[in-house]
C-alpha cells in the first residue's frame, strides 16, 4: 500500500480551519441564544439540522455544542435535543479572563470608572490573602464596571504595594487594569474564586441603581502571578441576571477530590 505524505503546513492550516469553524458555529449559536431566539428553556434544532444549516459536519456541530455546554448555556440528556438554560452572560472558570476580555468575547463593550483609590495599612484579612507583613500599606480601588454602557458590577480590589503603585498611575477612566499591568510584567495567571450572595450596601446601590439591601452576586477572588505571588484580592458584586458562572468537572481532572481520613 502506498502512503502519500501530507504537507505539515497544509495539515496545520486544515486543523486551524476546523477549529475556527466550530468556534464560529458556537459563536453564532451563542449570539442567537443570548438574544432570545430560542426562548427560555427552549430546544435547539437537532444536530443534523444544525449541520445542514451551517454546512458543516455533525462532528463540528458537536464540538460547538460542547463549548456552549461548558459555558452553561445549554444542557442535554441522552436521546434528547439540547435545552437552552437561559441567556445570562456566562463566564467559565475553565479559563482565567479579565472582565474586559470576557465582555469583549461576549460581544459587549466593557467600561470602567474609578470611584476612589486609597492607600492605607492592610487589615488582617488582606495581609493573609496577599501574604504581607504587618504594617504594609495596600492600594484599594472602588470601580463601577459597565457592559455596553449599563452598570452591572461594583469592583473592590486590594493591591499589594508594587502593583498598587502602577494602578495609581493609570487614568481614572481606563477600561482595563489587567492589560496595562501586563505591559509592566505583572501577569495574572491563577485565581481562587468564592461565590456567594450579599446585600447591596450604600455604595452598591448608588453605583448600580439598585435598592440598598437587595441581593447581589458576589465573587471574591485572589489572583497570583506565575511564581505564586498574590497580585490582587478582589471582591466583585454583580446585579442579578447580568452574569452567570460555569464550572466544568470531570473524572479525569477536577479541583475537587475526596480523601480517606486517617484514623490512627
């Protein structure tokens, strides 16, 4: 049997084209879902119908649907079509994205406005999270974040001295802190997240236009650089219905594990 050698450059190009294709299908379906085309708890067309609609293979459709499932936009059971879960803007914890990068990936225009920046000694919790010595001063920012001009989140971030000094030099209306910090060699590579619900305080109500005491989705996040050094301790408070978070677990790899207790 004669084997025909493939051109490596052609193979790479073909792989990239296939990858771009299923991502394009996923992007188009995501836009349709978030715009309400399929309704709340509606059903997507069958795989064969989607393949015909987009002129792609069923394998490409399955890859696209897997992305949507990871984002928490659709779900399915064996033998049934995918069910639309909703149209909330979703951020997956499978990758670390800044608010700005995430918003743009969803087709939204991100915005940010600095309300205050203070420098003060770190309290006990901040020293623990940022691994700081007693008496160390931190920089604390209060910002309102917008999606396409609409306020959706209040961001409170505590920075260690080195990072905070750089943040203090940024314009008050800069959209992203992460991108200019990256230019100075400050990389946000890993994060631990805690999600809960809190009552809006006076600042939240003023900045988000909600009632004081109304429930807000809170994400607390400690981010470290590639060396494991903490670079921020942040608390983001979102208006209900403006964002959802998704977490993917598998038997092959999961951050959650069980350990047998040693009774000795």
